[in-house]
């Protein structure tokens, strides 16, 4: 019999760190039947026995308020959260719905491993009490005890075991402390005979552990001890500074400016002093010489090393123009994520975001969108309503350039004018605000109250940030660079066969007349459908004025999302939504480009 173990807990308690430790690299991502929610699933080997471990989406109770929480309920109860009629687990775990029955993840698990945050001890007890009502063995991983001690709290493990009568393993997931012992406890629980009862099981059956906030308060008073804080006394003061309008908003402006300058500065340095010399002097010349010797002059040779030659441009664009900014952006993002600043920024901006119908937590998928729009759109699942998800998704597709596109903008404009480059991003930001106000007014739907978990403010851990950077760089290579090389190869064929020129002539009245760009600029618009940044990168090789560069960048900013994003929107919402976004972005790109070039001509 193959066992299934569910790793559960409230959001942001360190589940994923424990999951990664237990599973190593033996991990896959699955999609829960009937939903758009993905979850991590991996195999662990315990004394020669294969065990299926599932990292369940975080939830605050067994009565779900969003799709991700509903999946958590399905997994542990084998039912849908729609059946829930009151917030207690006995009512939330009625017989499974048809959808849940046919999904293997909805079958009754062999064991629950509940990650309880010692730093936010009381906040995680309610869900724990609900889970204890179920007829499923349970182990508690008491995580973040080090952070609790820093704040002046200590969880009495012996008292917790006596009160709940379940095994408790203290852990510090980020350092690996206690995880080996947790693995041993999981193995022991799974190898216990189904009918075998321990003293803990017997005491647990006769005690009243019903889920109620009164019981939560009672348990907290029994188990939580006050001690002298071991952490810095200034952390709470910094919390107040970062989350209050003063000085939080000026500090946010400074922090975001530093992030932007770090991304641009480090990226430009990597490009100019490392990657460009490496490719232009050591990698591309031998490739060109080899193709010249092997392939006769003509169309085939040009496809390899010509105007859009994919062995030249296919390496140059993704690895010398885009990669340095991908590397710098994700390095900075990993550090900011681990510091705990993003949730504080969300709390700070909540009032401003409410004006466009969003909670402050909407800033998180928007910022992720500057890395890649696909995880950003998927991240909107954590928002409380369909309207909020739609607004953020449209804003991401409309005016949030992914890091590949951002790298293209920087490569295109930074050498000519930093001011013009900043103007592109500011213009996009203003359009985003305007679009948000209009969408909030005319999109149907209501807002729901949302909870934002505020983790501790910590110094980023270099090893954790490095792991995140490594995973994201691998993802860029597979989902960014390789598709870009394929798109350049297709562009090279289209160019050499004359099809791109025919396309350029067909839309030249729009490009040359309305946008006031050269006819050659029509070709990148065809490529932009494949990869968004390809609507911008070919402009580098054209002799354009500063105004034309700005116009081309504005068109590229609002132009159609790449195919992968369109597919994601269709999967997360529906095909008609994806088609509508395609039409809106295309019309806005040409309209804004024409207006910008005319206003620029009048002013300059």
C-alpha cells in the first residue's frame, strides 16, 4: 500500500522549505482536477518504502474562501468546500463530491503533517483543532521557534503534547534543524499498525478538542510562555516605519528606486563587461566562420548567420541583451522576498490600491509580473474575488513588461537616454492607474475582505536567495531563452523567404503613416506575437531618432502578450477573455504610439 502524506498549515509558515528538504529534487507540479490550482507533489523514501508527499495550499480553516483553500479542503476531506455550512471541521468534511471522488489527491490521506508557526502560535491553532477532529493520524512540526524566542515567546512542547496528545517535533526549517527527526516521526507513524492504539491516541479520543476560538485561547494560555526577547528591539520600530504612511511611503519610493537602479546598473555592467565581450569575441565569431565554411552563400547560410540569423541573433538577444537583466532582477527580487518587505509594502499600499478595486496584496503579483507574467497571473488566485483577479490580470497583460521585455527596453534606450527609458516605465505606470480606475468602475463584481500574512522582517539568507535564483534562471533558460531562439529561427526563415517583407508592406501605411516609423519596423510587430520582447529588440539595428525609439518602446510595451501568457489567461479564465485582452492591447499599442509620436513632434 502506497501512503499519502499531506503537508498542511496556514500560509507562509515554512511548508515549502520542509517539503523541499523531504523530497529533494524528486518533485513534480500537478493540477487539481476541475480547478486551475497547481500543487507540489513529491516522492520520499522512508526505509525503502515510497511515500507520496503533497504540499497542500495554505489555508486558515477547513471552510475555504478562495479556490486554493478549496483545494486544501478537498485534499484533506475528500469533498468540496462548497458543502461547508459553518466553520467547523465536522461540517466541512461531509461525503465527497463527484469532482473530489475522481481526483486521487482527494482520497483520504494516511497522515497529516501540520506545520505550526511558533511565531504566530495562536493564529495556527484553529485549523489544527479542526484537523484533530478528523479520523486521520497527525504530527505537528512546530516551526520557527527561533523567531518566537526573538520576540519573547516560548512554546512549551511538553505542555503542547499533553494538551493535544499528538507528536510534536520542534523545527527550524530554514536551517534544517529538527527535519531529520520529523522524517523519523513520519516513518514511525506510517509503520504503525492500523488498529494499534498508543497512549496519545487513547487520550486524544477522550478529550474534547472541538474547534473553537475559546479553545484556542485556552490552549494558548496553557502552552505559550513569556521569556526575555533575544532579538533586536528595533525590529518592531522598523515594522511601524515601513507600514505607516509616514515614513513608509517615502521609504517605499526609495527602496523601489534602489531596486530599479540595482537591476539596471548590475544588468548593464554584466552585459557590457562580461557577456558582450564573451559572445562577440569568443562564441559568435567561431560559429560564423564555421557556417561560412560549411554552408554555401545564399538563403540557407543567411538563415543561420544573416540579418535575423538564429545562430547569431538567437544567441545575442536572449543571452547578451536580456539575460543580464534577468539575472540582476531575480537576484534583487529573491533578496527582497526573503527580507519580508513585500507583504509590508502590500499593507502600506492597501489604501491606494483600494481606489482601483484591489487590496494592497495586489502589488505582489504585479511585481512578480515584472519578472514573468505567467506566475504573476497564476498568483492572482490568492486574491479574494473574480473581479480582483480580472483587474490584476488585465493590468499585467496591458502595461507590466516582463523582465525579458524590460531588458529589451533598457538595451534599446539606456545608451541613448536614461530619461527616455524612465519615461517609458512612468508612462506605462500612468496607463496602469487609469486602466485600473476604469476597470474598477465598469467591471461587475464585489470585493471581498482579504487577509495578508505579515512574516517577520529578516536579513535575507544568501543560501536561500541563491537557490531561488538558480531555479528562476533554469526557468528562464527553458521558458524564455529557448523559445526566443526558436522564435528568432522562425523570424529568420520569414525574413529570408520574403514573407516578412510582404507583411511589412501590408501594414506599412499604419506603421509609417500613423506611428511615423520606418517600414522595416513593421516586421518586429509580427515577431512580438511570438515573444513580446521581439517587438522591441530588432529596433536596435535600425537608425531611429530618440522620439522614434520612444514610440517603438511604447508600442512594444502595450502590444499583444506573448503566446504563453495568452494561453495562461485562457486557462485561468476562458478563451473569450484571452481574445478580448489581445484586441484591447493591440488597439491600445497603436493608439498610444500614434498619440505619443504626434505630441513628441509638437514638443521637440
